[in-house]
């Protein structure tokens, strides 16, 4: 088995894990499992993972081989694919598949359709936003109002995700959802405008980034933990700014 193929397999699996929302420690463990499955000792493979890039160094009889992969594009949360890559790395470590099969499996995982269709995700956005609206003090019709505003935020995120950075997409989605929620509350004469707006933007909060940040910090990956925490802080700040702007505009016009 060629060292270049082993390095390619490790790098590809690690990059896909990061792309689909895996934390840094999980990526490093997966790279280690794959290298051991390829017949290498754990000390022969070293990896350094950050949210924006992966460095892998491999010691061979002919010297060291080092490869860098820079992460590009938007991160797409897909825990089903994260689980599939984890399962593949364990099977490879137990010698239940060879490197060619593993690379083909990674291709299949990458090209696989999402577990839930776009319409299911939109329905989930409607129901979750409406439920949060009720949780924060909304009543009756407010469930539908918050659900519609949350659905708009989901549609805006889908539309903008391929064109603008994630931070800006969240800002614009929060602004659109907050404006719509405030407008609907005026039309329906609701006394719980705040609950509708909060319910609409709650699904946009960076829960996974916060979770991964804490896990990275606890695992000793301070650089990745701080970076993910800063990302979550900026996104939360964008949501707060959008909501404040929307409420200020609605107060002037309504």
C-alpha cells in the first residue's frame, strides 16, 4: 500500500468530517484510526487540525511526507454523514475493507443526498419556530406567526448559503424573519411581538458551534476551541443586531 494513498485517505476523510460539522478531536482520531488500519504505528502519523485547514505528516522509510488541505466553502451540518465516516474509519481499522473500497465509500458518502429533503427541513423550521414562540409566551395564532417567520429565515438561509459568507447570511435571514414577525404581530394585533421574533430567530443560533467549541477546549485543542467560540459569538451578535434593527424599524413604521 503506497504512503501517498494512505495520506490521501486520511486527508479526505478528515476534510469531509470538518465539512459536515465534526469537531477537531474527532477528525484527529479518525485520521489516527485510518493510519493504524493501513498498518502504520500511531507515532508514524501526526495531524494538526483547525476549522480552516488540516495538516498531516507521515513518517516513512524514505522520509516524511507532509500534506496540507485548506477548507473552502460553507460548512454543512450533516451528522448522518459524520456518523457514516466514523463507521468507515472503524471498519477500516479492523481490516474489514481495503483502501480502494474506503475511498469509494467516501465518494459515496459525499455524493449521497441529505437524509432529510428540503421540504422536511422547511416544515421542521416552521414547527420549531412556532413552538419556540409558544414557549416564550405566545398564544394561539402566534404559533402560526412565529412559524411563518421562521420558515422565511430558513428559505433566506437556503438561498444565500451559496452566495455570501455564513455570517452575512445569518444576519440577513435574522433581519428578514424579525421584520416579518414584527409585521405579522401588528396585522394580527398580537401583544407578544417579542415571542414571535424570538421564536423566528432561535433556530439560527449557533448551537453546534458552541458545542464543538466546548468539546475542543475540553480535549485540549485550544486554537480550534477559541476559533469556534469566536465564530459562535459573531453569529450571535449578528442575530442580536438584526433583531434590534428590525424592532427599531417596526416601531417607526407601525
